[in-house]
C-alpha cells in the first residue's frame, strides 16, 4: 500500500509543536493567537509569568513597558532574571529572556513609565489586543482604565503580594462564538424533525447495526402518536419511552442500550435559550449600523433566520455524537444532518452578505466559514459586558451591597479584595507599600484606610486584623510560586480574550495561596 503524501515540513512542525492546545481552540484559534499583540506594563515576577503563559503557546508578539532597572529584590523573586541582570533595564532583560522560550514570538520593550505614554502617546495602546498592568499605582490604574475604556481595549490589572493575589478584568463588550460549555447539549431535532430527517428515518429499517438515534426516533414517533402529538416532557413520560425501547430489544443490542441511556438528554434542541434570545433582542442586534462588528451582523442574520425560515428554531448545527453502528448507517445519518446544516448556514450567509451591502461594508468582513461556525455554535453564543475599573473608586459605587455581603460570609475572600485596595490607597498616600519600611508601624495606617474606604461605601463590617498583618509583613514583596500560579491563571484569560473562545472571568479574581482558595466576584 502506498504511503500518503507527507505534509509540508512547516505545517508538520507547527502541528507537532502546538498539538495539545490546538485540540482546545482549533487551528483557527491558533491563527488568531499568532496574530495577537499583548502589552505588559511592569515586568514584575507576576508580569513575566503572565507573558510566559502566552509566549509558550505562540502569541504573535508582546511589548513590555517598564522604566525600572533590575534590582536584587527582582532577582530574588523573578525566575527570568539573574545576578548579571542587576542594573540593566528590567523591560529589556525580561524581554530577551522571555523570547528564548519561543523563537516564533516577537518581543519589544519601552524603557519608559507608562504615564509618559498616556501623556504623550495615548494612541500607543491601539495596536494591542489586550493590555496587562501589574503593580501599578492607584493613580495610574484610574488613568489607564479611562484611556483603554474609551479605546475599547481590554485591560487586566493584577497584583501579587505575599500569599495574596488579585486580577481585575475591564472590558466594554466581549462577543464569544465558541463558548465551549461544560455540558453542551446535542441538537438532534427529535421534537422538530426537518424534512430530510423524516425521509431518512422512514427509509431506514431498525436493526442492531443502525445508530441509536434511529431506534429512539422510531419509538418516539409511536409514543407521540399515542399521546395526541405531544412529546414526552416529564421523567415519568421519558421512562415510558425507555420501557418501549427495552421491550423491542432482542437479546443484547448495544444500539438499543445507547438509545435508552440517551432518552433524558436528547430533547429540547433547536429552541433559543433565554440567554440567546436576549442577544437576538439586544439593541446592537436589532439595529445594526456602520459601527457594528461581524458578530452583531451575523447575530442579526441569525435573528432573521429564526423569525422566518427557521420557524422560531436555530439553524441545525450538523454535529452528531458518536454512536455504535455500521459505517454506512452512521455516515448516512450524519450526511442528513450536515446537509441541513449547510442549507441553514447558506440562508444566514446570504442574509449576512445582504446586511454588509446595506451597511456599505466589505464582503470579506464575514466569510462563509465564519457563518458556518456561527450557526454551529448558535445555541451557545455569548456576550459579556463589563464595568469600568475607575467606577470602583467612586464614593457612590453601586456594588457596595455585594461587597458587604461578601465580608459577612464565612471564609469569603472579599476581605482580601478590600485589603489589596487599601494597599493601593496606602501607596498613593504614603509613597511606599505597607510594611516596606516597618510592618508594625504601618498596620494602623492600613486599618484606617480600609475603615475609611468601607465607611465611604456605607459598610459597617470591619476588616480582619489578620489580613492587615499578613499584607504588612510582606512589605509589597512577591513570592515567585504565588505569582507563577496567578500568572498562569491570567494567561489563560488572555488566551480566551484573544481567541474569543471560552468565557473569561467576570470580573475580579482573588487568590489566597495560604489556603489554596480562589473566588471570582463581579464588581
């Protein structure tokens, strides 16, 4: 037998290098990742660990903005620096050593304070997909938050101090096509069979070689006819269907067994969920305009399909689960679903093209492949709308009830959020980090600042003395293992943001390394 033609060396090497991650986000996701640009502000231990987590998977490029030289403290907590680095520009040295991890990635650095860029080149950040800032001052957080909010560029602000860490994500709107839900329902259209499926089922004889879906469909039709056209909804009714399937078994028939197991999970496909309906009724979808991006134009085309040709149903995804069957039977059934999926996607594609023309947008903004993917994932599309970090610094901040509830909850990490916010305020007021000079003498100042912050929000619950003690005893120092863990978590979120796959955290991530505990709060 002749051997298959070898793939090109370039593709073969790339597939080998990135094989495991491509299984997660696909070739298209990898391509997006390789074209992305990330900006890191401050090459702290946490910052370099974040970059490590995106350099290894092959991010397109990164730029480090940092005006500090490498110190002995940096060498003590940052894996990417050595004694020979002391005195050199921290941005340059970290950039050089990070690039050694993956020669495919482009690195750059700017030996300036980020506020100089905000003042002199505010458009500097427009060339980046995401900006990450570590260990920046309260003043810089607010300025950077305002600039990037206006430019619609996602921002992650993070800090690691001792055993504690925090990351806050700011984004205006993030549209996700491939959300990869943990319990993804397979859309089989048993309750709303399309013509091609009906015809195929009528022509197929039930044997022990056909897919379990054929068995279930045939039995289900009998049950529906006996119940005046109604489909089973309750557990008792689905049990009746299972017993009908079992009664038709002749010995051990694996496809019948699979049909019995699939009864509970095979209904309900096709109808938009409440979350998807909310997207289709969103003003951004209903009233697309020249500012609309590809997601919202495809969402409008999808809405038009659901309201018209789809008869209130989403396009058929065309994806079947694995089933025990002979090859011809399974491929025949798979082809039926794929053909219907192609027909539905073609309708949505034509409508998308029509909208592009009406909006005077280029045709190549939305490709046939884009629409096929959108239709396949239509049941799970999502839109995340975030809040502005600067809002958390307002005295009239509206999430105070949520914070108060968290402080009163046993084992909650909300107190960690407060103490880390108080750390930012302490640095702004005193020009140093708590404990940097003298831990004991800084404790009263930290307690006072935390109490004042809570008082401004109308919260009477006091902050734990243990948290203040812990934050002061480290004097703002990082522990590499804590920064490595937190950096890995943030790198995952960066990849989600860049590839627009999976849901990013919303919106504040807290980590306590002393208890190995994490929590996410929406602030």
